[in-house]
């Protein structure tokens, strides 16, 4: 699958190579988005990034993506460090970038930087509709296309289920027209899981985006298995419970046995715990810092913890 507008692929690729060469990083050939699903635990051959399937479309996506809430809400994108962050994200095999009209300047910043870097075709762009009413929903989504500078989006989600009965029919219509490739719903809090579950059963969207982390494990009980049963791809938000997990382990050494599943940092510890869930297609940590971005994407490479190791991870965190 081409995930963007194919006209600009070669241009984009040339510009990315240049940007990366400036940063001393060569981009391996053939790094454009894979055209076929690679299976549940297949890794991209060039970056080593784990890929996971999107059951409804047969696509596959890189298992570590990028959240943009607050981190990409800047007024002057050109003079921020975010251009280097996005370039590095693509170079390391990242694809899914998640935004929303709720996130201030984030959509416009992603659109501007993707155009400057020429990487639009390498991204799996996800945003949301976050308003009430059909006309206002359409207006808001048209604005998102314009801010993201694209004719087509890989994923449009109903943010926090706001007015989902009104928006989902529009999203399906636009999917039929080819304007969006996938339809999704999101939430961030366990108090909404009952409604989320009902929507998954009744509407069977392509994607569910939900909070799940070592600090917020409620989705394990019903939502993750249900999504897997229904063939709904899962995006995990708040993977660090908004950085609170880092506060919990501050000053504590990473256990030596984390190396058994190729884990070299606490960030990778938290992300690999999530990726070990087979229901999860993609986890979207947010950062505006390149070292953190590199740390996070490394969680998509190497081995994942098995059930015994995950139990040990839980015990370790409980003792901190
Ligand atoms: N309802 C919804 O649809 C919904 C709700 C919540 C979130 N989301 C999506 O999910 C994304 C992620 O959730 P979130 O932003 O709430 O929280 P999060 O990803 O759990 O945490 C982000 C925090 O972690 C820090 N961080 C990131 N990588 C780090 C690393 N390697 N080492 C140390 N600190 C690190 C970031 O700070 P630095 O910038 O300093 O790295 C930031 O403070 C959002 O950006 C958004 O796209 C959607």
C-alpha cells in the first residue's frame, strides 16, 4: 500500500536522505512503507522495527509510533527541534503519528514538518474528530486535512467517543470514498470502557485507541481480548501514564535481567511490556526530545518479554 500521495515519494525520499545524511545517519534502501502485511511479529528488514497487522485492511504498521499531545503544540515549527525529531522517527522506522484538533498547533506542525522533510508518504497519519454535530464534524475534519496538508488520511478516529453515533457514518462514507483508509474510536480512561466495549461490538471499527500501561492495566481484562476477537487493531495511548511511570522508578537501576528481552532503559521496559500483548498493533509515546524518541523506538526492536518475565516486571514495579 502507498500510504500517502505517490507523486511525492521520490522527492520526499531524496529530501529525507539529505536530512539524515546531515545528521550522520544513512537511510537503508527499501525503507519505504511495506506493501504487504508482514505478520504479527515480523520485523522490517532494514530498521529491525517490529510490525503488526491491521486485520481489517490487511495492512501492517510499525509497532512504535508517536503521540503529539502537548509535545508538538508549538507556534514556530521551523525553529523548534521537532523537525529533527520527526526525521529521526522516520529514519528509525516509525510510521504512525497521532494527533487531534484538541492538540493546539500539533496538526499544523506535523503537516508543515512532513512537507519540509518530504516524508508524508512514509507516515501513517492518524487524527480525530472532536466536536458535536454532523456539519461541525465535517468542517473540523476538512480543517484537519488542510492542516496536515494531505488529501487522504490513514486513520480518522472519534476522539473520546464524542458524538460517535453522528460521526461514525460520515467516517464510513469517507472510507468508502477513499478519503480515509481506516475508521477508529478512542478513549483514555477506564470509566468509559463499558461504552467503548458496546461501540466495538456494535460498530466494529478498524481501530481502537485506548490507554494501557504498567500503571493503568484495566484494558487487559476485557477490551484487549475483545478487540483481538473482533479483528480490531489497537493503538495504545498514555503508555507512560503521562510520565508518572518515570517518577515511580526515579533513582532506581534497571534490573539486569531486562537484557534478556533486549531492554536497555526504563522507557523500553514500559513499552515492551505493552508490546508483549498480541492485541496491540502500535504504541504511541509522546516526546519532543530526540534522545527520548530514539529510546522509545528502540523498544520496537529485539525480543519481547514472555509471560514469566512480564510477571517479574509487575513485581519489580510494585516494589518501587
Ligand atoms: N483520548 C485520546 O484519544 C488520547 C488521550 C491521551 C493520549 N492520546 C495520545 O497518546 C499520546 C501519548 O499519551 P500522552 O502524551 O498523554 O502520555 P505518555 O506518552 O504516556 O507520556 C508522555 C510523557 O513522557 C515523557 N517521555 C516520553 N518518552 C520518554 C523517555 N524515553 N524518557 C523519559 N520521558 C519520556 C514525555 O516528556 P518529553 O517530551 O520530555 O520526552 C512526556 O512528558 C498522546 O500524545 C496522544 O497522541 C490520545
